[in-house]
C-alpha cells in the first residue's frame, strides 16, 4: 500500500475513532488511541517490507558460483506491529548444494517466527510475571496474541542464551583476573632473583 494511501486510510480511521469515542470515559478513549497507533504501525511496517521486492533472480554464492531462485516464497513473522507476511527469494547453488535467503539475513530473521523485538519484550515481561499473566498482559497492552506456552518457550530460550553469555563473560573476567594477578604478583623465585640482582648491583 503506497504511503499516500496509508495516510488516507489512517485519516479515515482516526476520524471514525473520534466520532465513535463521543461520550466515552478517558480509559475507553485511551484504548481507541492505542489501537489506532497499532494499526498505523502495522500498515507502515507492511509497506516497508513490501518495498524490499527488487531481489535478482540470480546471485553469487559464497563458493563464487551462481545461485538461482525460481520464485518468491513467503513466511509469516510475529512482530510488535502485528503478524507480517514477508515475501522473499530463496536461492540454491547447484555447485555447493547450499540454500541461502539473503532477505532473511538482511532483516535479521532467524529460523523462528518471532521478531527480535517480540522476543525481547516477551522475555522481559515473563522475567517478572507468571507465563499466563504475561501472555494476558502482552495481548491487552501490545496486541500480541501469544498463549502462555509460547511465552514460556521464548522466555526460556532467551534465558538460556543470556545465561550462557553471562557465564562466558564471567569466565573471561576470571581468566583476565588470573593473568593480571600473575603479572602483579611475581613468584618467590623471581622476587629473590630481582633482590639479588639489586643487591649485587647487576
């Protein structure tokens, strides 16, 4: 949907929301405004993704040979701006037998069906609330239709990655501390050698 059409549609939605909100309390008006914001975000992101449609039929593979794509394929990804359909090309190189999806790499999409923003928000909320309560909160406040099992899987997956990174960082700090300690605290033999050299004037 072109930008001008998006603006035109949003103006209609806003005008309708203003009309229908007459006589409502602040809470109801607030929810209408937030919903309009979500619609605007969804429409805008959809157009941003649609603009990435100029992929060539053939590309150069990592093995320096030619990888080709027969047709564009779609996948659905849950984002903070609603579930989006992403249409992109998948390339196959007959020389090395490797499949590549450059658009997925460009957009930073992994094998899962959730954007990094959804994973981060879900994990942050689930860290402080039960999974069921987190799923309900995400639906009411952000329009994310996730069941508690999905919230649990995302939170646990993120938690394991964070824990592994923290362990690696802690291990690196420990190694650096040990190296620093050795450098600042020479062995007794080395101390003795330095004292002897000093005493003898070497």
